[in-house]
C-alpha cells in the first residue's frame, strides 16, 4: 500500500513561504501536499516523476489578467486554461473585465468551468470594460459593486477602477476623481482592497492618487510611462517609498503598454522593485511583448532580481494581496498546486512596451504544472512511461477531464 499518489523526486525546491531553497522531494496525496523532505523513497508513491535539474515551486499566481472570454462583445480576454498551465500558473485574477452587470455570467460561463483557479476584481463600472460606458459616472455604483463582492466572497477579491481618462479638461459630467472615489467607497463597503489602473494628468496627479489609496490597495502598472516615479537624478522618488511605507502595494501589471525598461531598471536598481509580478495578459499582448507569466518573470530575473525573489513575488506576495495566504506555498496540507520550472542559460532578448530590447542570459521555462494534485501540463512527458514499457492501457486514448470520449 503506497503512502502517496505522486512523488516529485530529485528537484530543487524553492518555496519562499516556508523559506526552503534546496534539493528536496515533494509528495502529493489526493489534492494536497503530503510531504516535503529529502530522499522520500519512490516505493512510498504510486507514481514517481524524476524532476532532476528542475525547480519545484508553488503554482504561480498572476493577479492581473483578463479571462472573461465569453462576454459579448469580446473584451480582449484570453481563455485561462489555454495559457495558464503552460506557464506554471495555477491561479489568476481577472481584473475588472466584469462589473456587477455581467459578473454572474462570468462566474457561470468561465470561473465555474475553468480548471485554472480564477478570482475576480469587480469593476466599479457596472458594465465592466472596454467601452464608452467607462467614462459614464452613472455607471459607477459603489453599493452595487460592493454587493457583488460581498455576495460571492469565494470568487471576488476586490474592486477595480480603470480607463477613466476622458479628454481634458474635466467638467461637471466628468469629475477628475469620480472613478477612484467611487471605487474607494465600494472597497470600504465590502472590506476588500482596491486595484487602480490610472492615467496621470493635470487635474489629478499620481501623488494625489497614492494619498487617496488605503493600506492594502494595489497600484498596478507601476512602471508605465505616465508615472513620475523617478526624480531628477533618475532615482525612485521619495513619495514612492513613503506610499509603500504607508501600505500601498505596487504591482507590475506588464500589459501591452505599461512596462518600460527606462523606468523599471533605474527604479529597481534604486531599491524600488515591484511588490508582485503580474502580466495583464490579454489577446492584445499574448503574442506581443508579454507572452506569458514566465517571460515577465524572466525580465525581472535578468534585471538582477534573484530567482528566489522572483518566485516569492509570483507566489507569496500576490496570495497575500488578494486575501488568500493559504495559496502560494508547498505547506503540508495545502492544495497541491505546483510548478516544475527550468532555468535556461543562453542569449535571450526581452522587449518592453516601447519596443526597446534588453539582453539577458537567463529564461524561465515550464516543464510541468500540477493543479490540485493532477498533472495538467507535462511538456516533455516526464510523467509518461516509455512506449516500449507502457501497460495495456496505452491503447486507450487519455482524454483530459471534461472531454467526452467517443
């Protein structure tokens, strides 16, 4: 009688939540982490997978994506399962694609059907994004947005405001702080954090935004070109450190237009790295400058962030930011979400949103992803037997869950 269902053997475990960074084995029983230790015997597991040469980390958490692909008209969303597992991502957060008007449809047609764990920020605009309604203050109902977050706490992790950047000047129909103020009100009602996507301009400055935000609120797109995060000496501005000290969280949120090396590298070298790493993945950048979570993480790695720190800011900190600290670790008893990664060395190029390249000598890749104890991605068939040694079941087609067999 075996003790474990699955054993990942000979890997290098990086689990920042538990301060582990060394060679260890990881055992899974059903959908839970059962053991993390040195030299767990293969005889104790029903299946052993050799992951020698690989990094074994908690499943990655991307807290800024757009995955409401069933909405009509379409809003740039991707299908979560098509992109998450191949990048080691097991949890994503859709950031405001749905407002109160469409959330139940989003939940029924996407969240409840996906194998990827999906959370959501509720857009303060009840019609969500993207459209002219985002400039209509009558669409911004704090109590309605908060009511959805309160009614569905298992799915909703906060409130989102974005894309309220009408042409100047602001007027009575478009007060400069309408979206932010109403989103802050919704956040206070439901007791969940606010994520802000913002455009700095005369009449509402970035410094004022940070002063309005509350501890635990998240500013995404921190290295976007419109933010004056560097001072005249090309160093991080003092107000950035002051905001962080006050509890404001700064998320990367790469996106198609929100990450510039000319800001990111001086800021990082000046001691202002992102609190969390996220992609803002959508169909407008998945084949462009973002690609996936690992490509985004690789940029930080090649900017000088240690691998341990890169994984920390892709697991532990995002889990805390969305109020789910039980995620992002390989703790015993935790749901078995695991990424098996490799670090490739060579000559690589990374492009920012302005079309400029940074050269790097490292790139992260995904070998295997495990979601709730099940292998959902296996690039090189590490879990598969050699065909010459395969059992009789080899002659049956192995359909993924959810696929109807003929």
